[in-house]
C-alpha cells in the first residue's frame, strides 16, 4: 500500500487519488474550511465583526475553489428608493451625533484638495484644475473609512472614540482597504493624464495661464469642445469608480473581507438596480459639485454625510 507524502506536502496526484476513492472528500474539505470562516448566516452583525477581528491576518478565500468562493460571496438585496431615503436620514443623524469626527475627516480631505490645486496652479498647469476637482472625488470613498467606523460604532451602541476606531481598523483591514485605495489612485492618475490629452487636442501644447484658460473655456469653440469631451470621459471614470466602491469599503471595514470579494459585491449591487444606483451616484456628484463651488469648504459637511449614508446603504443591501 502506497504511503502518503510527508505531512504538509499534499501533492496534486495524492489529492486527486483521495477525491477519486473517497467521493465525500471534497465536501469534507469544504465543510472544514467553512467551519473556520469568520461569519455564518445566522450570526448577528456584531458577532460577525467580533469574530472577523480574530482572523484579520489570514485570508479565508486563499485556498477556496471557484464553487466555494461563489458560495462565500455576501448576499446582496436589490436596492430600492426607500433604502436610499432611510440611509440618508441615518447618515444625517450620525453626522449630528458625532460632528467632530466628520468635520475632522472632511477638513483633512478639503485641505488636501486645496493643497493639490495650489501646487498645480503654481507649476503652471492651471488647466488641470477642473479635472483635479472632478477626479479628487474618486478617492472620496477611501477617505471616508473613518466615517464608516463611526457609523458602525453608533449602530452597535458603543461610544465613538478614536481608541475604539483604532481597535477595529486593524492592520489586516487597512491592508485590504489600501489595495483598493491604490487602485482608485491609479484610476485618478489615468483620469488626469486623459485631461492633459484632451487639453492638447483643443488648445495645443501651449500652456495658458489660469485666467486665460477660464476665458477661453467659456468663449471659444475649443473651450466648448474641451468641456464636452472632458465631461464624457469623466462620466465614464465616475461610473467605473462608483461601481467598484459603492459598498466595497464598508464591506471590508465591517467583515474584513478581501478587496476582490468587496469589488465583486459592489458591482453586483449596482447591477441589481442600475438606474437607482446610478441616480444615487449622480446625487453624490451634485453634492460634491456644491462642495467644490464653495472653494472646497462645503466638502467638510458634504463628505461626512455621504460617508455615513454609504455605510447605512451598505447595511441595507448587503446581508
């Protein structure tokens, strides 16, 4: 009788042999893996978070087959207009209950935007001001991670504090969130490069000063063409980023899932009701535009409300 390989060295041939002679072996392995996953269908949200925190440093999806991975994906409900209304009301309530945290996060976000605009203008690239303001919104979901945690603490009835937030936002969670954040920054870089290409198409390689560019933008055919093509390209980037991040960051913060699973879940959420979700994305764009028109000052209020609302929308559609 052939002896098995040494412990810890499970060869592919040995695995296939066991599956052939023991038909229940695959199901047995699947049950053993699921027994160590952080959340089950009948646990409460608080239990999920608590049990997930103990497993932050391991990825339970790493050795799962395609079938097991499909079974593990979170269940997504079809979002409705009522879900958006309730999420907005709860998001506003969270901001009123803990305004300090929201204003600090919004203030840092606003300061970063103003600093980038100042540097770009000082370098003579004022024409990138509009793409930067539009593209800066692409990293908004990553900037709102702390706001998701504030909403989660209030939902569980716990006191909101920086210590509690640091306890839950462990290195494992932040690592997965950072992967998606890097992806968003990469898309932002592509968007800015696209803005430079569109500028070269309509204005050539000559760099206009910011006052001259603003005058040409609204008084020449080249300016109108720049606005039209820029808006079309920007809308495409906005839809892509929105589909990737509408519930992905809250899901990673809440359950510690890997960022690939979070991306898939976010896309599934948009596909279940694309008209409503794209309407929600357009509403976010309008609110951010209002914040930009106030020289970024309005973002100190707009960003916290949108961040808290995104958390409650996630809680209503992902079960």
